């Protein structure tokens, strides 16, 4: 996988991102507005369902919930779209030379555009609920960048193995469901037992990279604190691993794509 030609093909990457965004909202009356309305709608529903259960433990539950939603929903959409990015562009790949990693990367970046738009929903919830915030909110850029990098790595890995193992398209939905429940989106980590079988579940939840991204975002928005060095280490480590593994697997398999598409 050659990254030296990145500058040369950058206009193509931008066009692929623009195309992916347009396709998502094609023939949609509200268009980009759905990026705001969708997380708001889900937040309202989940707040009604879960706030009575967890309100005693979680302050500013709507904002707490929205922070978790935005990070997980981005990872969900970005990696799901990357999954079939090579298969979906088989015609283009077979006709002209294009850096193949552009396809999963463009899918992740187009989802990132939606994530940035969705932050409008978070601002609305903060204003409506009168949640106090401080200047530390500017550090929210770090978890956003981390989840972007992590999703690119995972997306490259998934897009490469799906060319040979098409069942991944169906299996990945199950994986995402497991990741959702193993991420403290609507519950606090403190409610999980530390002993027995459920203690092992708590360890998995704490080791979940998405959990670390969500917790860092909550630290900057709700905790009004600067993320600690340890938080950065916990977030950056899985990003580096995902990018290395994703790039390696993609490079190893990309030469066979044309034979299996």
C-alpha cells in the first residue's frame, strides 16, 4: 500500500467523500438535518426509557447519553459502510487504477462529516437542559480524532477481509450489537459488579476502546476536566494498533481483490 501518491490522488478522495455523503441523503427531503434529528430522537426515546432507572446515579442524563450515542453511532456507521466499500466499487477498481484504501477511508470520512453535523444535536441538548460547561469542552476534539483514526483502521481491516469472507456482512451486525451493550452509553460503569462472571464483563467494558473514547468526551463536556495523560494513552494505543493491523491486512490482501470481486 503506497501512501506516497496520497497528494496526487487527494482530489479523488475528496470526490469519493462528497459522493458518499450525497448518496446517503439522496432523495431525502430533510437531507443533512437528519444528522441532527436522528440522534435527538433517539436521545429522547432512550432518556424516557432509561432515565428513571439511572437518574439517581447519572447527572445530566440526556447529555451523558448523547455523548455516548454520538461516538458509538459514528463508529457503527463508519465501519458498517467501510465493510462493503471494496465490493461496492468493484466496477471502478476493475477499470482504472485507484489507491484501493481510498474506498474504506472515504466511507469513514463521509461518516465523519455526519458526526460533525450531529454535534449540533449535542449543543441543543446542552442548551435545553441548561447543562453547565466550561472551556475544557475544546478538548473534545481529542476523542473525536481518536475515534476517527480507530474507525479508519477497523474499516480497512473489515473491507479487506469481506472481499474473501462475504459472510462478514451479516455477522458484523451481531458484533456491533455486542459492542453497543459493552459500551456504557446509557449506563454507568460503576453499576457493573467487580467480582464473579459479571466482573469479567466489567473488565471487557473498561477495555473496550469505544468506552475510552466516550469517557474522554464526557470528561471534557460533563466533567469539565482536561483529559489525563493516562486517558490519552488508553485512547491512542488502540488507534495505533488498529491502523497498523488494518493497513497490514489491507496491503496483504489488496492484490487479490480483482480476482475475487
